[in-house]
DNA sequence: GCTCATGCCTAACGAATGTTCGTGCGGCAA
DNA sequence: TTGCCGCACGAACATTCGTTAGGCATGAGC
C-alpha cells in the first residue's frame, strides 16, 4: 500500500496491518494487541517500532494528508490540464484512492478525530489546506462559467463525501468493474441524475 | 412533566445525551460515565434504565432505521407524487435529517458496526430493506427514461453518501441557510456540476 | 571473540472500562 | 402504618486497555 519505502519491512508491515484494522473496526476498537496479532508478534514488541499507538495513527494520518496534497498540487501544476479537466482528475483521484487505499479516505474524514489534541491541530491544517485548494478550484470554474455557480464549500464537501461509501465496500472489484463504477460516479457528479 | 412520547423523561434524556455523544466522539470513545455525567446522574444509575451500554446503541440504531423506513414508505405510498418527485423527497428527507437529527446519519452509516453480532444482523436487515426500496425507485425511474441509466446501487450509495458531511458539520445554520444548502445540494445531485 | 544495537519475548503495571451489588430514599397502594 | 417499587447512590468487581521493565537471542562491525 502506501507506507514509505524507506521504512524497515517490519515497521511497514505493522503500519499496513494497523491501517487495515483501523479501516475495518475503527481506531478505538482496534487494540494494540490486535495489531500485534495481525502482524504476528506480541503487543509489547510493537514498542520497538513505535513509541505509542497514537503515533501509528499520527503517521498514517499525516502520510495520507500529504499524499492528498501532493496529488492536488500535481494536478493544479499540470499545464496539460485546463480547469475543467483538473476537477475531473481530482475526482478521479478520490475514487482511485478509495479503491486502492481505502484507509486513506477513512483517515481523511473520520479517524483523525482520535489524534491527541496537538497532533490534531497540525493534521487539520493540512486538511484545511487541501480543502482550500479544492474549493478555490471550484470557485475558479464558477467564475469562468464552466460549472454551476454556488457555494464552493458546499459543492466540495458534497463531492468528497459522495465517494465515501466506496471505502467501506467489502467487495473485491475487477479492473473493469472499477473503471465502470468510476465512470458512473463521475458522470453522475458532473452531469447529474436527470435527463433533460 | 414532559409530553410523554412513550418513554419516561429520564430515559429519554439519557438517550438524547448518549446520541449526541455518540455523534461527537463515536460509540467506543463514549464511556458510560460520560453519558451519565452529561445526564447529571451516576454511571450506575444508568442501569436502572438500560441493561447495558450496547442496548442504548441498539435502541438508537433500530429507532433510526425504523424512521428511515417509515419516511421512505410514506413517500412511496403518496399518490400526490410522481416518481420524479419521490426521489427528490427522499433526498430532501436525508438532508433534513442531517440537519435536525444528525445522530441518525451517523448511526445509519457508521456506529451500527459497534452492535453485538446478533443485534447487528437484525439492524442490517432493516438497512438493506431501506436501500432496496431506494434503488428500486431509482431503477423504476431509469426504466421510464427519467434519469440516466446505470447501476441503481452505485447511484443510491453515491446519493446517500453525498450528504454525510452535513452530519458532522458543527456549525449551526439558520433556517434560511438550511434551505439554501438544501437547494444547492439537491440541484447539484439532480442537474450535475457542469453547465451544458 | 567481544561488543553492541536490534528485535522479540514474558511479565507486570496503573488506568479506564462496563457492570454488579447493597443500600437508601421518596411516593403510592394496601 | 406497612410494604413495595422506581430511581438514585457509592463501592467494588473483573476485564481490557496502552504501556513499561528486564532479559534473551541474533548478527554485523571492530
């Protein structure tokens, strides 16, 4: 999945197992012993790799926020895109992430609440930064008359939320199914439900 | 004296406080002592009203599922509606609920996972029942050529998810703001983002 | 061959959790 | 009055939680 490749394999392993458990049961419902068992070691051995359970969540949260921001920056910087294709690519990124790395979406919208207060602040800064870029992009599109005018924040939140169900979807999809789902959601968000 | 809604006032009070805490912190992060403190009693006194913490969640979950199903049934049964206005009213119900009773949405999509296995089954049955009615309605609209054809389940999940952010929104809105937000989300979902 | 860090173990810790117990108090029915 | 019942209490319970301490094995570098 995503943990940096500079990490020791065991550490990476723990992060992956923790991420999956946090996704399935939530942070609070996942005990240190659960993570250790999934990794195949004892609970106390975790502390050879991480100073605390919260530090695992912290690492996952910030890594995820950084990945979202990096993707957004890349899309915004790409000269190959006009504004309209930019928003499509942002949405595609959200959908792809939901498929390939479902933990990210959960972290991004839910589990960060379990961070200790100080770590929460710095995470929320990254999150707000991402959302600002998102809604600024929407506002620019409104100004150019490319999308329906309105409150960019409302539209942004609605767009981000709308793919949330994918994260928790247990079903395994084939590549073709993923493409089909992606297209359907994308069409729905851009063109709407109704036939005019 | 409270206008008795079936439940004793203290019991109703506990349920309300618990619902709010479950919404804000999540079920697992809310202790029995938290609920008791919010109600103004001791933890042990809770057990004069409920046999367990889980039973509080169970009651909230099933009550919520029943409310969603009742609303859906009312909309489907109403002769005053055509199919197209039905889907609008379903979406409006979701948005209204997110404003007026934010706990419901959280329960509906998240916190039910904390139910014990046997209670989970009966809850999921109600939820599946609701979702079936929802996607059947969408399928009917597709057949009549009123909405874009596709997978009703994908569309249903996307629609339901898209208002999830409202539940956790801390801001309190005026009635006018609520109406405006509702209209913007509704337009966005039905007409899409793009200007054709 | 010695050192030393690494990674894992067993054992145990204090704190917090959900819950039970015994009790007391006030109101209502007999 | 008597007795019961609903509701509340403080104390204590067993369990689980995150975490720490101390020790043992391994293997790389001198």
